[in-house]
C-alpha cells in the first residue's frame, strides 16, 4: 500500500507563511502596545481610524464603517468602542442630521494616548518585519509589504496635524481614505 503524499501544496505553504508572518507581527504589536500604553492592537486600530474623521462630507464613520476598517464584526467593534468610551478615550454623540445615527469621536485623552502609542506601534511593526525578513519562509512576504509601503503616497489626513504624523491612506469613493482597511487590519481579519 502506498502512503498518501501529505506535502503541503504551494498554496497551502503560502497561506501558512502569511499566517506565520501575521502572528509574529500581531504578537510583537500586542506586547509593545500593552506594555507601553495599556492598549491592544485592535484598540490602537480603532483610535487610529477614528482619529482621521473630519467634519466634511462623509467625514464621520458609522459603526459598520469602523468595523470594516479595523477588520472586526460590527458587534465586536461596538463592544470595543464601549470599552474605550468607558476609559474616556472616545465619546459618542447623536448625528445632528439623522437622530438615529450615532457617531464616535476620539477624546483629547484618546488623541494623547494615540500620539504616545504611534511611535511604539511603528517601531514594533518595523522590528517584527525585520525579524521576519531573516526567516527564509517569509522573505517574499516581507518584500511584498515593503513594496506596498513604498507604493502608498503619504498624504496627511484632516486630523493628522494634531498627531503630527501623516497617515498612509488609499482614497475610496464612498468614505475618503477611511473605509479601505490597512494591511494590518486585513491581516487581523484573516486570522480571525
């Protein structure tokens, strides 16, 4: 009797490599953000997305848009926003033109925490990618991330000036630059 070939297909090997890269990045981000600022990577992502809102057309996000941007379900996003609101990092208010709509803004305390956490986030992300680049199974993926990073134009968002850090955004027709998930959000969603 012949033994079945259990070798992973190239597609399966690629998916495993992507999962490994994501896991390494997420672990590094979680540790650095939690230790340095008491934030999870998802909390950081919500603060970051909401900090880029503005008062122009389509400038405020509904909860579904926030959920899509941070790669969470709408109910998980609502619970996360509630926890951040309890910590006084966010505040909610009724939409002035549609009393059924509720918007969320980052408080001054939230902006301060985000400003303090951003260098930690960037450093942990860079460290995780540098470490991953040393793993032969991940070099192609790390190179792809670097290529994507180089191809995204740096454009300051309306709320970038208080944080003194331009965001890397891809314009969208419906909600400018806020609805397109970041690479990190896409990776977080892929891992569940």
